[in-house]
């Protein structure tokens, strides 16, 4: 996903709506080692409260102190730099002489946060253009491949659709996976039409449970390049329905629980539907990296790790990718 921290922007907007002064700090350039990449954001309230981060903590502490001392910009944006000298690099936790440049933007009703967040909610890709001299903000359409751009006078950040995860099955493993995905800021939808799996999901805030048939749900949600679909029921009547629709979409990750043998059989079954070999080759099954896990939380971790690697473009041809542990997964979620 492009530079986006929904929680930071939502918090900043809530503070603004409550009449507080809010500063948005955005990492725009780094040299050497840096704890946070360009695009990282932090909202800083007038009393020093923060949401998000721009470093490992030391820069945040300095910005809080400067905010309380009235040393940060109050009207128009400004640029600040940390870690120019070796002493500063050590002080602010920037190893190897790293340097970080941060744009400090006082927020107001003209900052277009409601419009930006509404566009993200509609799964649109948006470019936010900030003119540092005037503080003016414009929201423009963006395309995949656009990235943060800063030339010293104008800052453009790209904000895209929130990551989504569709989980087929509402068993114990699904709950563990949903919890981890929520921590990674995925919007999580769990689909299971079976009445036996109704209980307990109201105690997991942030996850949506639906009783829609899996294929209907996938078609309805229209997975895009920011969506992952993972089938975990071990019931072909449910898993295959979701997979046959998900593999036709641009979803960045489609995975299925089960052993290598079971997934080979699944691929043969999917050929009987309206899918070609290239589409079926996109299926990650057995699902997850080989981390050696056997418990539901460990297997969920392996799935999230593979989803992250695929999304980030990391190589999956090493020993961790040779996942043979699908047989242990059969004990996690009983067949439907």
C-alpha cells in the first residue's frame, strides 16, 4: 500500500474537530540508516499528545519538547532535519550517521483531511499536494506506481485504498489471522455461512463477520490490488467457491489452507471451473511461509508473513518458502 496511516489521519481529524491545534509531521527524505521510511507520519497535538511515529522515539520526544516550547510552525509548513552530525545521529537513534528530513504542517480546515479520508474509504488512490510556502493543499488522482515526492517546495504524498483481508471460515485459526491483520491495519471481513461458527466474533472489534456465501461475497467486495483472500475452512464446498472468484481478480494474495497434496487436488478441481492455468498458478497453497509453526497463532503468523512478503515484493524462493506444514493445519479448523 502507498504511504497511508489511516489511524494517524483519523486521530488528527478528531483533534481538529475538537478544536485542538494539530501539527502533521511527515518523513520526506532519509540518508543512511533510518528507523522510519519516507511517508511515515505523526500527528502532534498542541499539548504534546502524539499519534504515529517518525523515528524510534527520540525525534518524537524532541518535537514534543519543541511544540510545548512554541518553537514549531503554527501557520505555514516548515522543514526540519535531524541527524546531520554524528553526535545528533547517535542522540536521535539514527545509526551510521543517518539523516532524516521532516515536513511539519500545521493542520486546519483547509488541509482536506475529511475529503482525503473519504476517498480512501471509497478505495480510491489519491495524491495529496502540499505547497510549503502557502500551506495550500490539493487532492489529485493518483495511479499505481506514484510515490512520495518532495522537491523542497512541494510535498506530494500518495494515499491509497486501505489494505483489505477476506477470510473464508470463522474458526480458531481465522480469529488469530484476523487479530494479526487488524494490527497491520487491514480491514478484515470474515465469511462463514455455517451457523456453528457464529459465536465469539462480537468480541473482536474491527472484524466484520458475514454469513454470505463465499463466492457471492468475493464478487460483491471486488478484490483489488490492495486485497488478500485466504480460505481456511478445509471444506472444498466453501473454500473453492471463494478461490474460483478470487483468482480472477487483481487481489495481491490468494491463499488456501491444506497440505501440498490437498492443494494439488484443489488446483485440479479449479481447472474444471472457468479458470486457466495462469490464474490457478497465483494460488498460494499450502498457505504461509514455513516458519515451523503448528499452533493456530503460529500458522496465522506464517500466513501474515507470506502476505507481507508478497505485498512488498520480497523473494519467496528460499528455504522458508518450502512450506510442508499444511498437514498440521488440518487440526486447526474442523471440516464443515
